[in-house]
């Protein structure tokens, strides 16, 4: 079954608007090492402290940068994974040991080159999720290809945390039956959900 056509169109328009905003702000954001805002808050979370396998992400332009967090978590003894897109719909969690192993992959996002070690979704303790917008009910809008929506079907609600700029928290994110909620939102101002 196809998701509701009106919702799908509304999502598309909202995504376009929010990405334009993010692009405009990324000019400012890239001038400051933006990652430090976020790692400070993530490190303090109970769920971070209890996790041994964490799926983070390698930021695209305008997204909160988790590089500093990933470096910290590796030193802290965590196993850290990043998304590897294996086709146009699905991604795997591949283990990152060093930033030197990265290359540019699909959608111009940094990724690991094969061979990499994969963790199954049920082994992952925490997923830090890039998003285009979220609302305070935990609904999220992504890049529109469904990679995370598919992946998150195998990740329990409590383990899903969105990492976004505070301007990306909006009143109401339109949802369809495939959308998976997040249990927490971290912004540069701290934990807001
Ligand atoms: N850092 C990061 N990694 C991620 C995601 C993400 O949102 N952020 N993804 C989350 O799903 C997956 C990749 N999904 C993507 C889906 C669509 C486009 C895309 O349409 N890109 C446009 C440019 C969009 C823009 O910035 O205006 C393009 O390639 O032309 C990119 C990534 C897996 N890895
Ligand atoms: N679990 C799923 N099974 C089948 N199709 C799905 C699933 N999740 C999402 N889709 C499909 O993927 C497409 C993109 O979905 P949607 O617009 O909700 O993505 P998004 O939440 O913006 O992106 P992402 O999940 O990549 O961050 C839609 O056509 C949707 O129906």
C-alpha cells in the first residue's frame, strides 16, 4: 500500500523548506566546530553510559557534526558504527575504528570501504539519528528515502535519539504508517525531549 498522497506531498514541501533553512545556516555552522555542543550532552546520557554498541552518523553539510563525539566514544571503549548505504533503500551499521578508513560514498556522504564489520540491528544499544525536522511527540522527518524508517523497525523506541539543531524542532511533523518515532531529541541547547 502506498502512503497517503497528501501526506507524502506535504512531507516533500516541508523537507524542501527545512533543508533550505539548514543549508543557509550551515554557512555559519561550519565556521564553528559545531560538534562539541552535541557530544557534551550525549556523553551525559544514561543510555550512552550503558551502551556498548552505538550507531552514530557521518554528517552531511548542515547536519550536527558527530565526529568529535565518535572520537570520544572510541577512546571511551565503545564500539561505534556508521551507516553504509547498500542500495537505494537499505543501510547497514558498519564499525568505524578510525577516520582514516573513510571514503566518499553514495549521496557524497563519508562512508567505510569494504571490508567492514557489520553489527546486526539487535546488537545495537543506541542509534543517533540525523533528521530534517522533529516535533515534540517524537515524530521525525528524514531525507525521504526511508533508510532510517526501515532500519528503525528493528530498533526499540528507547534506543532511538534524534540529533538536530533547535530550529529543526517544529510544531507538527506529518506522519504515515511507516514513520518511527524517536524517544529523545538532542539539540545544541541540550536534551529537549
Ligand atoms: N549523515 C547522514 N547519513 C545518512 C543519512 C542522513 O540523513 N545523514 N541517511 C538518512 O536517510 C541515509 C542516506 N540518505 C539520503 C537520502 C537522500 C539524500 C538526498 O536526496 N540527497 C540530495 C541532496 C539533498 C540536499 O541536501 O538538499 C542529493 O544527493 O542530491 C541523501 C541521503 C544514510 N546515511
Ligand atoms: N518500513 C518500510 N517498509 C517499506 N517502505 C517504507 C518503510 N519505511 C519507509 N518506507 C517508504 O520509504 C519512502 C520514504 O519514506 P519517508 O518519506 O517517510 O522517509 P523519511 O522518514 O523522510 O526518510 P528516512 O527514514 O530515510 O530518514 C516512502 O515511500 C515510504 O513509504
